[in-house]
C-alpha cells in the first residue's frame, strides 16, 4: 500500500514514520510513504501558501491553488487503474475508529492532506478531498501528527507489516472489546502476583478468563463499546 502525505512539514512526518514497525515495513517495501511539500507548489517568490480569510477573522488560511496543484502532482504519479482515496485530517471529520482503518486499508493509494494555520480554503477541500477524518475532539497546530496516527493504524493492517494477522485481529478495540490484563516475568512484583489461572496451562480456562476480564475492563472504561457487542 502507498501512503501519499501532503504537508508543510515533511521532515516531521518522515521522522515519526521511519521508526519501529512502520519504519521496518517501509524498509521491507511492504508499504511506502511518500511526502509532498505543499510549499513547493506555491506560485510566488516567497513560497507563500497562506493568506487572510475573506470576511475577517483570526489567523491565516491555506490557499486553494498550492493545495490543489500539489494534489494534482500526487495523482499524476499514481497509475490510473489504482484504487485511490484522499483524506483530509480535520476536527470537522468523523472520529477515526478501527472500522474506518480497515476500510481505508483496502485502497492501493491513500492520499492524506495535512492542514495548518486556521485550516484550508473550502474550495480546495471540495475539489480534492473524499473524506474528512478527526482523531478526537480537540485542536492541534496542524494535521501532521493526526496523519501519522492514521498511517500507523492503517499500515499495521497491511499483510506483512505485522508478523501475524492475530496481532491485530484479537487485540484491544479490533475485537470489539478492550484488551484483558497481561503479565510477564517476574511472577511477583511489589507484592502483586500474576493470576494463577495464567500459569495453569489450561488453554480453555485461560481463554475464558481473558474473555471475562475483557468484558469487565470494557464495562468499566468504555461501556459504549458494549452497545453493539454480542456477549
């Protein structure tokens, strides 16, 4: 899968997405992350990409021409038969969840637009964006960190990025529940012991315990997840 990220800060994004599992996936060629500096498509001497909003208001707004021209350049490098999709990271969008990540993982080329300043001229959004996505009900200084989060949660669903599909199919949220408590050595730490059931070797009982714990943790922390979950 190919990720194309349109941003004013490509180095920031590249640094984050060059580490750990995503970085290894890039090195192995399982996924690719291509970065496009929107400022390179500014048609002026100072590479200015923003201007004051019509009607007044605080801050500056990213202009439509460099955004659209950058998007045109991205699309020109994608094969015509590719299944592509453009997402704009915006607090106006639908909150990102696992189902959305699964849906986006089915595309060949995912184009991600990062806003900055007070946002982007609405005409650019209407022209190039297929969907707006938010990572939460709060405001950040730009769309770069949300873009990295989107790439991370989508990329790990691509075969070959993780060692086994069970790594994402059975874990927290993906299963519909929060994850059960987990433990490793030592057996006792600061007076707290590993539950004996996990040392029993009885896989059926362990699975049952983990299921019960997952339900308990979900009920305590995210009861909203249980509304559509079959117990």
